[in-house]
């Protein structure tokens, strides 16, 4: 018999004898691989679609000049077009058109068809007659836009313009990317109908052959007003990718966590299987198998699990990705890629990457048990009956303490490339450190448990106290799953609680009206503003202009919120963090910046910042920091009267209304509808906004909850499989106890008690570890990933219910394992070799 | 003390294999009976029937005045807990308990308090020569010492009957001789009735009476 044949026989024996645990370990690896592959595939599909969209819509443009959401002076276009190195320039007006009776918007681009033809031909519509391209009442829609709106060529398209309607006839289609929802109209019509006269949003530029793009870019930059930037088209896509990176990385980390849990289950499976086969391995070693061969054999076992899990995982991942795209969308419900409908493609690179990770995770799980098996002295190990000695190698507390110290040392380090690398590292160190300390922690907790009076239960405690190694090995996966579930629960509760408190503070009025967002086609002009303020039942009205401005060329834009507010009492309206700073006379006017803005641009209270407003850099004094959960890239609040003075733009997007005593919101809603037409303005009470916001929040975290539930389920199944294996291995012990007078029920109770005690240990450690990890999630990972701060809120009732449910499930699991193990003739087991 | 009448047991197949039929046995109070037999002759099954771990196909088992056929599984378990002690070939002491805890196990199962039980455990450990090993774990003991622990455990709750299944099977001849001698001395001191099944004629030699189990029943064993 060759060594290979021996290996095959050992592997067959191992998998055959541990079918349940082998299956659980394989499935857990499959799950980790599936999640990683699915999340990666969905993200890549979204980014690829977005990049392709940018590329197609930029056409042959070498450079793109882009300004704030409300556009910039079209005179800039004239100056650029005249530059000698410019072969062609195409001005574009971009509008997010509100659609009556639709929740979402349609991006409408106003283009000069003749200029667009030589720079961005995909923006030139294809219709029955070329003349339609010049007609102000004609629109061309991408196939995706036609499909989503349920329209066809020849139909009409109504979009909101201010508080009125602009009607276009759909004259043809566009060669836009398959999933992109976009429409094109004549630029003059767009300027006129959407209140952008004399303004453009972007200019696509094609250079003359041989012109150096960087030189021309620098020349163009000198012509641009503040807040208008020039960039290569690929930089736009890269910026979008960067904006969503933190979110994507967080999801990737969740997938890796699933893989880590899988690795722990492989560890449990292999550790227990190795212990069970100590005598067999000792025999093989005695017969001439080298340590190295034994390690290779056991790592091959782990790798076999990994290969099976990875194969299954990639197939499941592909199915999962298509389901996720269909149910949650390309951003898993987070709202980054609205308007994109990406197609799913199999990625061999990604599949290979995650399959390799799956196999490596399984090998890593098999590593320690393999080393232990190889280290064991064959002479000692061949004498069965002292399995616990296999776990003595895990008794040293130094590696565990070292991991915890390392976690403390790195947790407060700043982010790397906008990612909380050290935060994640600290969490991983805390997890690994705690798991390494588990035997000691378990012993410490078990020693402190009072000795029960009932002999069966006392025996259970004696058994665990004397041999905590095997039990804690089975607990590794459940401790990790509990810790992560608890930490996520605390983080999500903290986030939700803080969001609810923030909403309460940000929504002091009785009623809110919205005509449209930053680049929307909806707005209110001064007459309409005055009409709203004087509606019957309205006691007070405050208005806000919302814009998107570019503070730095290489950074995504930030929101500028020009609000009616009393400077002296700004804290009443803004969710300020810390005390406001008073702005002295002679200082630049006040601006209140969000945490994200402060982090990105290092703006602290009292500092002077420059904001591009009306094409000029305007100085403001940072009068305070505020918490903003609505805009991840940052926001700045300034007084609206200052904004109007600087720009002459007296239009607004939003209104906050305080009702007169006795007035009802419904009456005001009816008055608004009567004045502006039904559904022209979005009308909401704070309660409605709060409910919708929290529903969106819950939907966003639905994926997280699902992953948590899966992790817990896997942990429990793993625990059950381990209990089952341990119980089966103790059949002779149960046989002896039956001889000595224990009933089956007493043995069942003993095992249930063991299950409850072991699970309590896992639960206590998991809860404490989860609490510690939640601090890192709340104060480091979220802060550094999304720049959101939040107040810690521990959902005690939820955690208590979770703990009781888990304890009950684990106890039932142990009881079921005991039933299986004590079924049949345990008495006969006494006669088997001990 | 032990009365078996018309006892039959067939080992369920396939094919079914009759072990014995119409077997009778009477063991008096305090008597030490050894039963010899070939492998597969049904010696251990006979012990299981006496202990209430198995039920006969026909016949009756009365131990210490209790007819086991009248008891359900829980009843037989309680009977065993209170009135039977076991010594096994492979010792079967629990590896996670100390020597003293192993010996005290039947007391704990019978609800005897530590205050009452500890002196009995100590006395029995002294009696089997392990008074100084009470706190040791089983892995620290030799085979002979482990069997002494098993003997102490079998007697600690003062059972009426001790059943010993090949107690010297895992021991060298010298240790085996000392163990059976110890078993005999100890059970005699505790006035327990003993049924010992074994292959070993040397082990059986210490018994008051030696029987042989054959297909046609129990017969006095011929002298060695």
C-alpha cells in the first residue's frame, strides 16, 4: 500500500465518519465564497456599467469641463471653443427631470446636435427626420428609459419644470448603453424650459490631433470660474468608484467574515476529527508516516473541504448575484447607482480569487489541528482515553493576549486611502485573540459556575471543567458568529437611534415641501415662494436652495444648502455637534459644515473656508460642525440671504412650514395642490419623512441582517454537528453511566446541561467581544468609512431576547445530539475498546 | 439473592442465534460465583440480564427479592443504581473525574450527600490501596490501579450484588491475581454477592463456586 493509498483511506474514513460536520464545514466555506463572489460581481457590474455609461456619453471627448449643479456661464464655452488646440467642443445642460407620478427622476441632457455629433455622437438622437434634433419640443430616449417609463417613439413625455410641466414628443432613440436611463433634448429648449438660460452644466472637448491633453487642460483651467473643473472622462468614473469604495469594501469585509466563520468551522471539524483519530495517527506514525506526511495529509483534508466548498460557492454566488441585482439593485439598496441596470457577467478572475480564498480559509482552519497531530508523541497518543491532551497546545495565553494588545495599539490609527484598514485589523485581532484565549476564558467561567445539586448536571459541569478544550473548539464558530451579530446589532441600533434623533432635530417644522433636488428640474420662484408663505394656515415658512458644488478638482462635489435661518439661533435648526462658534463683525460670513466636509477638507470651527459660489471663491467662517446622515460626501449650510446676494439666484427647492394654531396639514396640502397642481410638490410631514427614512435605513441593512442570521444559523448547525460528534464519541461513557444507574432521561439532561453551559460560555464571551467590536464599528469603522458619527445605543431587550433564543436553540441542539447518541444500545458500547 | 428460572435468550440475527434456553441459577447471599465460558457463549448477556440491562425472551430474574420483569426501564435503572455494582474488563472510569469523584459517582446518583459519602469513599480507597491517589486523574494511574478504582466504585454504595465482567482481561497475570484477591476480600468484607464472568480459570479459582456456561445451561466447571 503506497503512502497515497494510505492517505486516501484516511481521508475516506475521516469524511465518512464525520459526514454531518464535513457537510456543515463545506457549506460554510461555500457560503463565504458565494457571498464574496456575489458581492464582488454585483459591485463590478455596477461600476462597469457606470464607467461604460460615462465613456459612451462622453464619446470621443478628451476632456470634460464640469460645473455646479445649476450650471455655469455659457460664455466659458465660447472661450474654450476658440482655443486653437480644440477640435470640437460640445456644451451640455444636465437636468434630473422630475416625472409626474414617478418616484425617481430621468436624466435629461440638453445638447447642440451639430456639436455633439463630432464629440459625443451617442447623444445625437436617431429619429424619422433630422429636423427633430433641432425642435425644442422633441426628445430622444435611451431604450432603457423608454422601457422603464413604458413609452414608445411617438408618445409624449411630461417632465416637471419649476412647478409647471414641460411636454416633449418622443421623436426617436439614443445609442446609450443598454442599462442607462437617459433622454436628450435640444440645448436651447433645455435652457429655456428648465430655467438655465445662459448656463451650461458641462462642456465635452475633443482636442486637435497632436495636442497635449495635460497642457490644454492647464490652459482651460485658467479660463474657468471657481467651482468649475476640467478632467479626463475616466477620472469621473474613477471618482464615482472612489465614492462608493468604502461601502463596497464594507460589504466585502462582511463576505470575508462569512469566510472566516467557515474557516472556524473547518477548524472545529478538523480539530475534533484529529482528536478522535489520535490513536490512528499514532499508529500510522509508528508504522512509518513522517510528521510532514501527516501534516500534508491533514491539510489535504482541509483543502478537499475548501475545494468542494469553493466550487459550490462560486455556483451559488453567481445565482445569488443575479438575485441580488434583481431584488436590491446594483448597490444592494444603498442608492449609489440609481439609473443603472447592469448586466451580470461571469468573471473568471473573481471566481478564481474567491475560490482560492475559500481553499486557503479551509487550509488555515486545518492548520492548527494538523500541527497538533504531528506534534503528538505516538507512544502517548496511541493510548486512547486522554483526548484532552490534544488541546493543551492551545493553553498558552500569550498569542491571544498579544492579539488583543495589537488590536488596542492599532485601533485608533487614521484611515488608509479613506478606508478603516486599522479598524478592520483591530476587529480581526480582537476576534482571533479572544478565540485563542477561549480555553482559558471557558475554564475561568466554568470554575465560577456553582456546582449543581443534581448529579447529572454536576457531572456535566465536572466533564466540562476537566476538558474545556473540546467544548471550546466546538464553540469557536458560534463565539465569532455571536460576537459579530451582537456588534452589528449594537452598531445598527446606535446608527438607527442616532438617525431617528437627527431626524427629530432636523425636522422641526410641521410640514415640508420639495420641488426638486440639487440638479432637479423642479424649483420654486420668488412669487411661488411668497404664495406658499401666505397660504392659509401657514404661520411661518423657511426656504432652502440646494446646490452641488465642487470644492476641489479631485474630490466629489459637496452639497451647498442655502437656508433661511436666524444666525443667532442656528443651533435650533441645525444638528450641531459641540458648541457653535460666534462669527465676529468683519469676519467672513458664517457657514456650518457637516462632519464629512470637516473630515474631507480639514475644516474646524473658527477656520475660514472658500466656497465656489456664483463662479467666485467666497470666504466663509466655519461657525460649527453638524451631523449629516443624508449626504456622505459632505454638506455646507449658509444663510440664504447671503447666497442670493452673491448669485442673484432667488429660487428655492425646499420649504419648511410651521402651521398656525388649529390649522391642519391636510388643509395645507390641499391648498398647495390647488395652487400648484397635484403632485407637483412633494408634501410630507416630519412623521412621514421619518418613517420613510427609517424604512430606507432598514432596507439598506436588510442584507446585513440576512448575513447575520446566516452566520448564526451556520454557527448553530456547526455547534450541533460538534455536539453530535462529541456525544457519539462518548457513547461508552453513557453506557457506563447506564450501568451505574443513570436513566436515559438523566443522560439527556446531562448533555442538555452541558450544551447550555457551553453555550452560556460562548454567549458570555460572544456578548463581551461583540460589545467591544461594536465600539470599533461605531467609533472607527463608520466614522472613517462614511464619516458618520453616532451615539452608542445598546439594544438591551433585543440582545436579551437574542441570548435567550440562542441559549434555548443551543440547548435543544445538544439535547437532539444526545438523543441520537443515546439511541440504540449504549450498554453494548461499554464493551468496545475504551 | 439471585434466582434465575427458565431463562432463555436468543441473540437477534440475522440469523437469530440462541444463547441459552431454560437456564436456572441460584446464588446465595454473600456467595462468590464465577462463570466460565467460551467467547460468544452469552456470559456478558447473562450479567446484563441479572443487572436488568437486558430482558430475557422467557424466564424470570429475581435479584435481592425484586422480580426484574415487573419493572420498567426506569425501575430497572433505579434497581441497578441502588443494588448493583459493576466491574468491567476495560475499567471504564470517567477520565474527567478524579479518582475520588469516580468512586463517589454511585453515591451521587443515589443522592447521598458529600458529608455522608466522603468518609465511605476514603475508606474504600484505603481498602483498595489508593488512599493517597484520591485527587489523581485516571490518566495518571496504571491498569491495575484503575481496576482498583472500579472495584471501589462497585462497592461504595453497598450494593447487594456485584457483577464483574472479565475484570482481569486487561491485566498481566500478577496484577490480575492481586485484583481478584482484592475483589474477593473486599466483597466478602462488605457481604456482597458476586457473579464474575471470565475466561480465566485462575481468576475463577478464587470463587466459592465455579460454573461453566454451555448451550444446555450452567454446569459445574470441571476442576482445572
